């Protein structure tokens, strides 16, 4: 393939290094130093995509981050797929494979352009919804095909082999953008000694200086760039980050930088010394001061058919010619509102190609560049603009006419010029995205026809980012910004001598956004505002006519500024058009808010190393390895890994969960079982006021709990709703051990600290988390006492060591605290030992327990056993709207305690005193084989017309091997007064289950089994 | 992400170390039983949502575990000061530039280091 648009000389590419790549399956060649976009243009590839909505052919428009069309899917392998890469930002490497993200079956011959034609003269906003909604039942079918042919890219279906890092950094001065302003700012700040990070999103630092016609100290500008970068690279206090985009500016100068380290080399990171390199880094920078030197984006003009391939930004034309040695056509027409764009015509001409004409919207263009163009014999059409492009798959001509800007009308007959490229420039928009992330609403400036950023303290904008465009002034502004940032950060100002730049006399620009057409906007050929989202000037007009007057509403109705583009090219034009239609000024209409990220960031970069086993910390108990070796299936409880059940192999077949749980349950009820309960939260509470404190945070009484005794308690918030429960043991007069739910440990500790530190600092009490220090094993079942007797010196006599007592002693030769607490309803001993002795004790218990049938059980069996006894799990049977009274636990409420404990006052509010509140009950399915679904809604009358009044829901439901029946806990309105009544549970599949309201205690209501 | 000066640790730390706990200076009525339902409801459920200076309760959850207060501007998110429990804010809606100093401390110096 020949590179038909490649110049023989010039540009910053290395012609000696040829790189081959494929686009949409076709092989091409480019050079080192190319972007994918410049290489495609060099090869004369006009159509790079199909548009999102109308499926029109689209070509490359820009040369940087603002490119809306050339958004491609990258990747040869499945794992290497990357969607939404802008071809203008992707460096070419040998073997690169890319394809269009839109277009089905392909971009050249597209099915959907038919839809665009079927849709009539124009598809208004909401077209798909309005057109394809009837009949409503067909929408799903339409949608499938519309989606197939629309959409932007796809994600890989295989896992990513690459490595991504997060780096946390601090610096005194962060400079974003390494064009003239950024380089000057970095030099000024760095010379003062400040720690400086300089980031730039492009392959090379230098920004506009890499393709400017201007000389610095009478030398090509890139020489000054090289010198500046050499100095910065040699300074220890400077970090240079090329190929790095500052994507998000968050609170308090926290800036996220996405550094692409290998994406210019290969699809996945190449190996270095046998190891895979890091593909990208996310730098999380906390900056002292920030200088935004992000430059400006050129605005295209909005004229008819301005989306046909061959319509480019004027500045992009210069960049392709001067930086990449590519002329993207033969015959150019330039349409401009300002002087600066003339350089595109001059660069084009100097490359040896024809400039057909320059249509200048100003009546009397007279700046220096205009004179130069005139002197070269270029035809200049004053007071004119390109009003319409001709051609379908490539520009074939430009209709140019005199325009009356104030009257918004075409003022003369149009002339059709023969050309293959139209460059346009409507002026420049400062890149204010990062400043906008900080919340500052930008300010419109009529003198530059652009929004400049409103900045929070500690951040400044320099050069193009605040509307300063003349190179000499930009450099000076950069130095000043760098110096000021360093000074504010506490460093003394350093001197930077600036290179000489000839001052250019520019004529005044005019404000031109949408170009008038002979036909009214709604009947003229499409005039595109947002190319990526196919938003036209007519679409904005329709939106305003339909009453969307706020720019935020216009944006959402038309989708302007959506997608990966985020309105970089289109937003200002769109606002200007809305302003004209609404008869307001641009600042009155205002702008929409730019949000992070500036350009798309891959998930890999965001996630870093926080994936798979490092996604979240995992907590293991001291007996974890034993559980693994004994085949436990695990369940996540918060960050804990808890044994769920212990399936056994029976006749070579592994038990199902149902079989294992039934066996484990019966072992506890008939012999003895053991549970690793180490994950229970444990809080050590000490101090003379510990007892008083407990009385205030628990609903029940603590004044008389003697050392050696244990009590169950409920904790409410001050709204009277239960939020945690557990037992607390009195270890000494001023010393208690509180247990919490496994998931609630940290929350409860913070809750206790909150009340102590903010409301009752006068109470002398201290809280320490001891969850990890003590391992807990529950030995429970009728044989528990016999087993314990073999291993402990504690007197286990049922009168000496009663239910709800605790004793200190040794178990298996290890100092232990043993608690007679039961969460199963059986005789139970909870053995607490120092965690590092726990495995020894656990194994000893098994050595002695085998003859008693000691069976390890997991959380599932624990749930069945506790639910059979009606013991609640806070957070499962309660949900933040359940009072102790709703649970029927008045026995755990100290109504007459002297201090108004947390939650007490709320229990007398009218709403909490209602008798028809949802109350905890048991449910017995009429069909014993049915296990009701947790979360299932309950109704009193299944024949009631829909919507049926829902009166509660199932909170816990299991099969009980002891009862040989399904059973459930539920909350039902007024349920405590409805014992024996029938409720109904209509299911999604049409079945209706019947159940009887019963006591939530299904087994041993008097508690005789645990008291033996 | 905020950068928060813990008045107990005396250092600026990342927001990840802290938990916000809502509006500061909400005092639990000394005698809840004497409150009307409305008064109790106000204490439980009603909070200010000012545009501007706001006093917030935070906890250095994975640091020193201490609760403290932050004066924060809800528009700019600037943190004007952090102060210990029991202390009064210097920056308030009435005195956005800082109350006149009682003890000779320049308000500006207090702001140093805790500024956004």
C-alpha cells in the first residue's frame, strides 16, 4: 500500500522505520511517530466510522483528544480488546489492529443508513422512541437491531493479562499540559526548588510548539522545547509524565493521572527481562498547587453536511501537515472567523497542494497572516463562509456564500467551489474541563468568544486555558503562573528568561457558530453540532421549540455532549445556537458541567492491583486451615471467610448442602456439634463507669449483673429501632466483654465511641476491640458436658456452672474463658482462648470428641438451629424499622431504668406505639415440604384485586430436619395478635403458598434443653 | 476526595481514613421524657442543609478513632477548620471570615494547613 497523502519531507515521523497495521481487516503502512489517525490519513482512508444515530459516513476531524469520529476498537486478540480509543491519541506500533466501532455489516456499506433515509428528511431528537414505539410489543425486536448497529465498541470477553499499578504521589506544583504555557510554568516552578510533576497526554511533550510556524529565538520552536525538556529531565525535583492524561480533578487538589506506559508499544504489555511490564499507572496526586496549561480546542463551524469525510478542523490540518508529514487531500477550502486559522492554508500551500479559496466571515480581514495569504495569491472571499459541503463519502465541493451574521441569513448567491477538503475554524474554546470538575462555573468572555475557567484557591490557568493565544504572551503567562504557584507553596521565585517571539498583528475575530443556509435550519441539509452523538442544529431547534429552555435539558433531550466525547467540539456551538433561538446571550444560557473523566480510562487502570484475591481484604479465623482440610464450603460474612457447611463423602458421593445441613443439625440436637464462632465481634469494656454506660446503650438492665454472669442485650438507635444484639459478660466490677454480630463489630465499636466522645465524655470508660485476640468455639449438644469434662478443670456441675454463667479455667491445657451461652437451644459451652492456641484446642476437642459423635457445623446449620428457637439475626430478621416490642422482646427492655437509654423515648412516639406494626412471628407452611422464599411478600387475602395490600414478608426460612418441615420467621402486621390465622404468599410463578401464624419459637419453648 | 486535618493526630490525612457522621453540635435533650413528640422528632430527624458554611461531625475511623468537627463550605468544599469535641467553631455563617479572636490567635494562621 502506498501512503498517497504522505509528504516526502517534513514532520516529526521517522521515515526509515516502517510499521504495518490493519484497519477493518485491511493492511496499511505508516511510520514511527505516526498516530493511528495520521497513518490512516496518509493512506487516504476517508471513512473511519458510521455515525451513532444516522449511520452517516464519518472521517477524521481533529488531531487530538477532541476527535469525535475516529473512535476505534483496538485489539488483535480477544483479551487485548480495548473499546473507544481515539485514533488521534493512539500511537502507531507494528502489528496494530483496529476496527470501526460502528457500522454493520461494515462502514462502507451500512444497513442503518437506510434507517436514516426511512426516517425522512430528519430524525428529530427522540426519533427512535417516537418511531419504533408502535406497536409497543415490537420495541424489544427493534431495539436488538438498533443496538447491534449503534453502540460504541465492546469489552473483551477474556481476562486481561496485563498489570496495572496505582501510585500515590505528593508534589508542590502539578502542571497539566506541556505546551508553551506548561513548559514555561514547569521551568519557573522547578528552578525555585519546588517538587514539580509535569504531565502531558500526547506522545511527545511540546503541544502547539510541535507544529507552529512561529520561531523562538529565530529557531524552530521544537528546539526550545527540546532544551526545556532537557533541563527539566535533569532536575531531581521534577517528574515528567508523558503519555499521561490528567483525567479527574477532585476535591482539595486531588488529581488522577492516567499514565499509559506500553500502549504505544504493543497491544498487551511486552516483556522486559522476562517479566511483563506495567501497562498503565494511575497516579493519585495530592498537589499543593496546580497550574492548568491545558490549551484550547478549536471550534468547527456548523454548516450543512459538515460531517462528510474531508471536513476537518483548520488546526488539525496544520498538525497533520507539519507534525506528521501528511496532507489529507489535494484541494482545500478554508472557512474561518479568525486570523489564526490562516496558517492551515499556508501550511497546505507550502506542502505543494492547492488552496482553492479562503472564505472569511469578516468583512475586512486585514491581519498579518491574511496579508501573507494574499501575497501568495490565495483567493480570499471576505464576508463569506462555507454554507454547505457537497459529496457523500468524501467532500467533492464547497458551496460558499456571503453571510449576514447579524441577520443570520445568506446574503448572496452561493458559488460551488471544487475541492476535496474543507477546513473550518470558528475560534477557540479554552479547555476548562479540569477546572469545571472542581465545581467552578466558567465565565463567558465576549472578546475571545469563549468560556474561561473559574478557579478555586490554589489552582491557576495559564495560556490557552484562559484564553491567551499569542505564543509570546502564552510563554510569559506560563512563567508567571509557575512562579506564583511555587511562591505560594513556599519557595522563592526563580528567574526564567523567555525566548524572543515575533509579535504577530492579528485582526479581530468575529463570533460565528452556526452558519446560515438558504433554507431554514429545519429544512436545510443536516448541520452537525455534536458529531459523536449526531446532534444537529435542527435538533437543538426542535428541543427549544418543544420547551426545553435550560441548557441542561437541551443536553439531555438531544444527547449533546454525551458519550466519550463529553462535548469537546460541540458544546459551545450548541449553547450558542440555543442562545440565538431563545433570544438570550450565551452567558445567560450558560454551560453544562463537564465531569470526570476528561477522556475514557480503562477499567484496568482504575482497578490497579485491587482485583481477584486483592479486591477486598480477607479475614481468616485461627482454625481456617483445618476447615479447608476438612472440605468446608465457605461463606463470606463481611470480610470473614466462615465455614458454611462441611459436606462429607458418602459412598464416594459428596453430600449436597441440604444433606450436609440435615446431618449437622441432627448431630447437634442428638449428640454434639462444634462451630467456629471466632468472627463474633468482641469488645473489651473497662472503667468505673462501664456498667452505667452499658445501661445507657442497651435496652435492658445492667446494674445488677454480677461477675461471672452473662446477659443478652438489644441495642437500639435513638429512633427506637434495633440495630445490633449480643451477649455481654461481667468479667469484674469494672470490666465487661461485649459480643456483637460478626458483621456489626466495627459499627458497634464506633457507635460506643460516638456516644462516649460526644455525649457522655464524663463517663470513665474505655473500649478495645478484641475480636481477633480471642478465638471462639461453640461446643453444643446433649453430649457437650461429657466432652468438656474430659478437657477442662472447670466445675461443670449444672448448679455450679449454670446457663448464662461464665467461668475461667483451662481447656486442653490452655487458659480459657468458657461461657454457657446457647445460640442453638442446646446445652452449650462457648470456649474462648487466645487465638494462637485455638487450633490446638480445636484439635484436642476432636481427639476426644469422636466417641461422642462430635460434628463440625457451619453457618447454614447455625441458622437453622437458631431459627428453630426463634433467635433473631440483627440485620436479617430486623431491618432498621423494627423495635424490641415488634420482636416480642419486651422482656429485654428496662422501661423503668433511671437514665433514658438510647431508643427509650422513641418507643412512646405514636408511630412506634401502633398495634398494627409489623411484628415478628413464626410461619408454618401448610405443606410441610414447602420452604418459603426469604423476602416473599405476605397477604391476608389472596383473592384481593391487584394491587393486593402487602402485610409483611418472610425474614428467615429453612427446612428443619428435627421438625421434618419447612418453617420460617416473618414480620406480619399485628402478627402477635393473629396466632393460628392463615396468611398467603403469592409467588411470581403464580403459586400461592399458605402458612399458619405461629410462635417464632418452634422447639423447646420453655428452654429446658439449654438449661440442663 | 477530601484532605482532612485531624486535630488529634495533628496531620493532614486522606479522606479514606475518616467517616462522616452528619451535622455537628446536635445535642441530645437532657431529659428526653420531657420532650414533646415534635421536639423529639426534630432532634432525631431534622438536619440543616445550608448552602455555605456547615459544621460536620467526623471520626478518624482508621486512625486515632477520635471524633472531631469540621467547618466546611458546601459549595466550594473548602475545609475552613477542624476542631476537637467541646470546642466552638471560629468560622460560622455569621462570621465567614472568622470570629474576632479572643485569645490573640490570628484566624488566618489557624486556617493554614487545613485549607482546601
